C-alpha cells in the first residue's frame, strides 16, 4: 500500500498538469509524484485497461481517481472526528471536511467505479458510494483511529494496513471464547461495584461505574502481552476504579480489600501510619487463559493525579535492567489516566518527552485513558484546548485509538492492536476509552449541581454488561442457556461476597529483588548513634585513584581537562583528596563491590560546576570515556545520564528506579538546589512519606547544590528548611557536608546499612574548589566512617575548659567562620559542624557538649531566620541548655540580589558570631 498523504492538499488542476507531464516524460517531474503515478498506472492496468509502452492511455484514465484518493487519505487523517465513540451524548461537530464536495466530487460520481478502492483495503475497484460506506465503517465506527500524525512511515503503514485490511466493522472477528471472557470480566467489574454499593452505601470508593470496560481492556492487554512475550506488567493509576482493578485484575481477595475498607486492617505501628484503601499497591502472579504466568504490580500512589507516572517508568526500567537484561518486550508499563488529568497535568508531558531517551526508555508504555468526559465538576470543554485529552501523544508520534466504552469488543480489538504495535516498535501507544462517571467525583458528591442534563441521561443509561448481553442475544452469538448460566454465576458470586464467603489468595513467589528487600529491616534509633565502618583498604584506595588519573594513550581530552587531571595528581602527591575525586572514589568503591551506581540529572556527567567530569570527550573524535568503567572486570555498572530539562519526571523516575533493588546506589542531582521544588510532589508524597504510608523503603539520594555566595535568590538555597520540616520517624537523612572524606563515607553508608533511607544532601558549590576543602588520604582508609558531628579539631581537651562560646553550624559557612577565627586568633571559640541534621545526632552532640560545659551555645547559619535549619534545631533541641541564633533576618526571598548587600549580611553574621 502506498503512502501519499501529500495528495490531500493538491488541487485537481495541479494534479492533472503533473500527470500530463508524467505521460510525456516520467523523469520530468518530482520522484515522489512519479512514483505515485507509476504505482497508480500499475493498479489501473491490472484491472483491464490497456497500456502503451508501459504508460496508461490518457483516453481511458479517470482523473477523478486523485480526488477519491484524497478523500481516502482524509478519512485516514480525520475520520476519527466522526467516529461514534461517545456512549452517552452526540459528539461535538469538529467540521472534519469529509463531504464529497470537499474533494471536487459530486453525487454524479457516486456510482462511478474507482480503482482507488484497492488503496483502502477493498479487494477490487468499487463505486464511490461503496468506498464511502467502507471508509465510514472503518474510520467512523466505535473506534476512532488517530495515527496520521505518526511521523515514521513504517509505523504509519503498519497501522493503516492493520486497520484497513482487518476491517474493524461491527464484527471484529472475535472468537466465542474471547466473547465469553469479555462477559466474565464485565460480570466481575459490574458485580464488584454493585457489591460495594450495596454493602457500603455512600462510602467513598471512587467507583468505576460507567467505565467497567476498563477491566476488559486491562485483561486484554495482559493476555495479549503475555502471548507476545511480556512476563511482567507494572501498573500505575489514580484512585478512580482502583479497588476494582485490585479485585479483578490483581486478584486481591474481597476479604483483603474490605478489611481495609472497613478500617479493621491495622497497620504495623512499628513502621508507619498507613494510607487509605484506594492508594495502596499490590503484587500478584496470574495465569492467562493461554497458560502464561505474568507478574503484576500495582504501584502505590498519592492523590496527586499522574504523579505516579514517572515512578512506574523508573521502576519498570530498573526491572528491565536487572531481571530482563534490557529486553523491553518482557516488561510492560501501563499507565491509567483520567481525561482531565492526562490533559491538565504537566508531568504527563514530561514523562512522554523522556520516553525515547537512552537513560529513561522503557520500551513503550501502554497508556489507557478512562475518559469520563468530566474532571471533578469541570466539563471537558473547560478542561483543555486540544480536541482530545490525548493530544500529548503527538509529541512522540504515538498512535491513539479512541473507543466507545459501551463496546467491549471494540475495546478488545483496539487493545490487542495497541499491544501488537507496542511489541513491534517498542514505543508508546494510547487507548482513549470514552465512557462516563455514574456518580459524582466520589459517591458522596452530587453531580446534578453542575451537569444536570448529562446526569439525567447517565441515570437511565444501562451499564456495559447489560448492553453487551443484549447485543449477544440479539445477534444469536450467545446461547440463551449460556447467558442464563453466566447470569446465575454473576448473582451467585455477588451473593457469596455479600455473605463473606472466604476466598483463597493466589500463590505468590517473590522475585529476586523482592527477596533482597525482605532481608532488610526497618531502622531504629540505635542505628543512628554511630555509623558503620565504610573505609577502604589502602590498596583499594590506590587502585581507584590510579584508575581515575589514568587516561588511555589514544584518548585526547581538551586542555582544561588535562590540566584538571594534572592538578589532581599534584594534590594527591601531597596526600590530599578534593571533593570531586572523593565523590568518584565513593562510586568506584561501590562498583568494586559488584553493585551498580546510577546517576541522572541535568549536566551530571560534567557537573553543573565543571567539577565531576565523570565522562570525558575526546577533543578531536568526540569519543566518550566513562572514567569509572573498567576498574576491574567483575565490577558493577556505572550508569550516568544527562537528563532532559525536567525535575518532576526525572526525580520521580529515579525514585521508581530505587524501589526495584536495594543494593544499587541511585542518585538524582539538581542543576541548582532550588530547582528541586519543581519536583516537590515527589519529595512530599513519595520520598519523605512512602515508608510510613506504604511500607516501601528507598535509598534514593538527592544532591542539591546549596550555599550563599551572592548569586541571588534563585541559586543560593536548596530550601533545607522544607526537607527538615518533613523529617520525623527516622524517615530520611538530611545532611550538609563540609569535608570530601565525610561525603565519601556518607555515600558508602547508603548501602552499608541493613535498611534503606532516602538521603538529601545540601551539596557544595564554591567548596568544590576551596583550597581548605580537602581531606587526607588516611580519612578514606580502613576503620574510618561517617561523622555525624565534627568537633573543632583545633581545640584540645585542656583548651575546651576555657571555651566561652560554641558555634554550631552546617555546610559552607563553616569555612567562613574558621577563617575569621584564625584571623582573630580566637582561642575561646569552638566551631562544631553538624554534618547530619536528621536524624538529629543526639548521642554525638552530648559527647561534644560535655566538653564545653560552661560555654554559650549558638546556631550560626547563612540562611534567613525563617529558613535553613534554625526552626528545626529549635524544635529538636532537647538539651537543657539554651541555643541562640545568629543568621540573616527573616525574609520572603531566600537571598538578596545585590552582591554588596550579600557581602554586608555575611559580614554581620561573622561579627555577631565572634562578638566579645
């Protein structure tokens, strides 16, 4: 089949002129048109028309064939605009321009036979009348095929061939066993909602009623995927229909669901607070009708619509990397969207935009939209500017199949084709199931307030199960006895659930990564009284350093990198290590233990501040050199990816990746620390609370450049206070490090513990090149560990008795204070660094405070009084000694925009800190 979309925009007179030129000399015209005419003449000649010298005779040629071809192509591109996909009301007239007059044809042409019929899947030439009927059946039925925006010709042809040659008319050629399966899934879906409505009247459950065919769709996607090699499916969805999915797709028993529903399921108070029933996740292993076993996982999610999308993608990618060796055909991410959310939430665009990138590709996501045509109380006309809620699909040329939610056979057909497309091309695909919402946003909400006309229609509309049974009986495809048996089974199952007949959960065998998680435990207060030893044998330190400072002889880095490496060698000759080297040493040591390190974010390969240079580029060939590859043959893999310019999606992706396996170090770095707040939802709803809500640990590390250096309000603060405000119940680690060796141990500690905690680091900027911010080699060697608190190394025990003032601080300001102390030669002041702010290192602080029993205590910070760590310190300072504050005044903005004012404020802090 040819692909001549350009014809639709060509005027007939122009086509006539080109054809005349073609007849005279085929080489005279553009190759694309010549190819078209040649193909058309071939089809023309094989249907009984004479040819002379290989060119069709113009006397027998009907030039209106081109207009018919343009009509056919227009149906392919705009036929979805007349499709009957809305089950509840007439669709909006989008003026699709599909009348014959739009193509310079008239009623006089309706009974003319055109060869163009063979171009749209018809077996032989046909009249224009029959061609139109055929096109309307294909493109104007209960499935609206939207694929002409797909840029890749191969994909577009695959879709068009599949659509036109299989002829998705009312009969989708579905065998009886699949029809029965459809009815069984509709029975389950409708029965579940009836059960809840009967047993829990008025309770909030976010019903699937009106969209019950979702269960048919998901079942079909899993079954078809399994036939084509899918072994695992990761599902992300919001609350609408989640309980139904848990029961009828994940096979969570009614008893398990309803103990949560009734509030009788008491969470283990040793680890957290739990969450509402329609946010919980679940894992299961199901067997498809063809005997294939599939691992299913429904990820837990917050109420923030679409926030789970990048988490699912990261989780799926990690599973693909670890369990399936990068074979994306074996694992399938499914994202279930609402129509208002998929159109309105920017995270959807970010996730779609990352779908084809090397560091974030998951082999194509199956997107399923439960299109209720309403968002809470907002009509769809007010919820988007695009024609469809799935407009974002065009970003990556993903096809969209719009389907009538009352036609489960059409849904099955579309889903199976979508799965075939995904497995063939490993790219995203969308199903937009147009349905309705039986109740309000939740069961206690009355939609008649805002959509009275719509809900008059909905209230009398039969459910998809009733419609399907009626159609099967009318078409004679469902024997009356079978229909009666299924009806009896449906009511018997419903009654059994009402009578609380016990169900047996499916057997479940943990995957290897799950077994690794099960070996871990939850943290206790005792774990934070002293960090585990994380130092390395001297030989290992030397091995890593030698590798980092050796470049292959053929590789020619740019001069600046060569100078950087030379400077590192000079520093190393003095027995000292800077920040960048300490960081790469930490990663290298983890790799040597056979574990993987994955890092992503904007500009992470080089580092925002040109410090990391984990990946080098040859100055002439642009060959790429990963400096942590090939330390030794058996090492783990170092994955480092410069991300797209996104925080929300990329942080969410890395969080999801961290959930898949506990023994890899997963890092997200912000370009500047304050940019993290573009991903505040991931921090608040997942990173800080997931262990408490869902019993899901994560060891994700966030590196957030932070420090006041006169760069203005946007690049000074990583909003330390926001993380500390979220801290409780040992939920995460928050650190502000001042020494390269301590950062080395902090990173290694992430995998040394018998539990996992998210780690948030206020990482340095100016300290990356500060001459004093270095650590001696012995600080990395065997027997050493992370220091939560660093006492003033210049104060002996004898001198400690004479200390009048102790300045507690964290981060960069330590170096300003240390320099001022040196300049003033103040031996009566001690400077103590809190490297770890949460959990508060109370045991370590107690030891230090006992050294300075008579001293005044001050907390010194660069941040404003209402920011930084001060409020947290006040809340958690349980020592019976007064702690005073020295800081900038409280302010609305994080920092001033004028360097002179910044310098003066910094000077004021230092003067107050050392006031006599």
